[in-house]
C-alpha cells in the first residue's frame, strides 16, 4: 500500500514537472489548446451536419448520440492525457532513450507516460463535457441511484478500456517498431467508433467490438442502461452491468502484454 | 530542370525506405474508411440523396479522401520547419536552385509515392467492401490526375507558409497543430462540403481548402464537365499560385532577418 502511494506521488511529481516544462512555451501552450478545441468542435459539427439531414441515426436521436459522444469523449481524453505519450514509445526505442527508464527504480510505463504530460489533451474532456451537458439537458433521463453509479462507472471503465488497448498496442513496439501506426486504428479509431451507436456497424463488427476489443463497453452498453434502449449486438442490455469487470480485464491484459514486451526487449544495441 | 527532377526522385525514394510504416499507415487509413463509410451508410439508408451526391458518390467521397490524406499530406508536415529549427535551412538556401521550387519538387516526388502506396490500396479495399462509383472514361481519369497534382501543389503552398513560421517562433508546433485541425474540417475530411447547409457551404467552397479534397473528388465523380471542369481546375491553380506567391514573400522577409552563425 505504501508502495502504491509512493508510486502515485512520484507520478504526480513527474507529471507536474513535465506540464511546467510545456507551459514555458506560452504561445505554443495556448495554440495547442486552440488546436484541440478546433479538432473536438469539428468532430461534433460533423455529427450535427448528419442530424441536419435526418432526425434519428440508427434509431438514436441527436441528444442520445451526443450523450454517447460526450461519455466516450471524456473517457478518451482522460486516457490520452494520462498515457497518450505512449505513442512516442517507438521513437524512444529507436533512439535508445527507453533504456534510461529501465535502469531507474520506477515502472517504465509510468516514466514513458510522464515523459511529456500534455495538459492540452484535457481540452477534449472539457469539449466532450459540454456536449454531454447539452445531451443531458435535452434527454429527460429518469435518474436513479443505479443510473448515477453506472454513469460514474462508465467514465472510469471507459478510460480503463481505452488504456488497456493503448498499452497493449504500444507494447507491440517492443517486438517491432515498424508497424506502430496500426495501433492508431484501435486507439483513435476506437474513439471514433465509440462516438456513434454500434448498431450502425455490421453484425460482425459489432460482435468484434463487444467481445474481442471491447470498445462496445466504453459508452454504448452503459448508455443503453442509462437511456433505457435495446441492445443491437445480442439483445442483452443487461451486459451494461459487467462493464467494470470488462474494464479491469482489459487493463490487466494491457499491462500483461506490456510486461511481456519489456521482458522481450533487447535494446537497439547502439 | 534536371536538379528539380532529381530532387523529386529523392523525395520519392526517401519515403520508399519505410515499408512497415507505409503498410501500417495504409492499414489505418483503410480502417477509418470502413468506419466513416459505415456511419454515412446509416445516414444514406434514410436519405440516399444529399446535395448533388447519391449513395455511391458519398461512399466514393469517403474512400477517395482517405486515399488523398497522405497524398496531400494533410497532417503534420514539418520537414521544412525542422530544417529551420536545426539551422540546416542555411544550406538549403545556398543551393543554386530556387528554394521554394526545391521543396515543391521534393514534395511532388513524395506525393507520387504516397499516391501509389497510401492512396491506391485503401481505395481498392473500399471498392471491394462498398459500392463505389468508379468512372471508366479515360478523360475523366486524366482530369482527376491533373486535379490531384494541383491539390498537392495547393496543399504544399499552405504547408510551406505554416512551416515558415518557424523562422519567427521558437516552437512552430502550436501553429502547425491549429492549422492542421482547421483545414482537416475546412477541406471536408470529416464531412463532405456538399452536406453543409447552403450558407457555410458557399463560404467553404470559395476557400482554398475546397481545392484539396472536394474538387479532386468531384472531378472523379464527373460533377464538373466541360467549361465547369476547366473552372474547377483553374480554381485550384489560381489559389495555388496566389499562396505560392505569398509563401515567397514570407520567405523573402524571413531571409532578410536570417543570421547564419559560425562557418
């Protein structure tokens, strides 16, 4: 327990130091926020344009899709802010800088994640939060204690699922740094997917997302329960309740792949 | 002329070195094509005709734009900015060849590589998975190739200007990120410009960004014929010329303040 606490404190210290370093370039710091805001707003504009042409997309109204988008967006932004730096792992391995992390008495994963903490990534959480607020204001959800718990669990579980996938994907870099961009299909692709109701995708895509790379549990299943909608994967909306379990499982698999990767890692030899 | 040709060849070869990365990139472009296609299919099921597009036009739009992302290098081109930051740009400036022409030649070589290996493969997969609109008229293809070349020059002229800001700013990345996010939307990657309500649509279709993705795709789909086709290509060419000229003026200002140390 003391160890865990010490790790958390270290994480916080490293993260703060990295954020301060970023803030030194003031103009870039501000522009980065602007860039994230433009990217987030345009994503949602694209959804608005779709609803300009039709009232319901795959049986989901605009506020319902906005709810999904907001929920998934917040989870994704949290993940991106905490561990988005893993995208540079391939570069670190090629340059040999990852080796430095291995000789320090601290988890390599934690050090890569905090090597460049980009606060700008939280802009997306604010933008997604605004969309979520708009959604809730227009949805007349009959909130109950159960739904509130599900809502909170959805955000945390979503972040854990994204993290598990992101960590496992990045760890591929320990075997080959060549095809790293494939990971983007699952991380950024996952974010895109989870912003839309899953029933607009083909049957096999749905099953793949529910049971292989469990993106369906990021926002879709929790939203079914909160909004009281039917399930389009296997007709079992009650699957919403296993969300936290799936989240723990995904994160564990991610960490397992990472550990296997580090054991396999033999440095660049230079 | 020979020097530009050789530069273009080097631009092509430079990217040809990274085979794994090329495969991974094409894979990701394809996955996103499937996702964007699925979302719009759900829309098309309810509304088969939007603007001047029918279902297969829209799906073709999705896949062609996925293929054009790397050809027009929409995201994060910073080669020139890196040369400025490292100071190596002084070497480029002292070459006995026009500076902007040198970079443009290299970029066209790169674009050819990306057209073959990042552009065509995703579109082929798209053709297998979705009912796309593929024209058979060779003149249409010729016009499309011309439009893509112009789109590349146009996008280069914008990227050139953004990269030049590195002469003034300590860190060019902020500007580059804002520019990238902005033209991703304005060029119509997230949603075809055709789908926008009339007001915003008119504005965006007059901006240079419309020449990067929307016009090449419209040419491919045969939305421009005869004089209208010439007009569309001229739109791209004029914007490209104006922006290349702006780039030259900014470069001149940058060179005036440039101090080369050491030697």
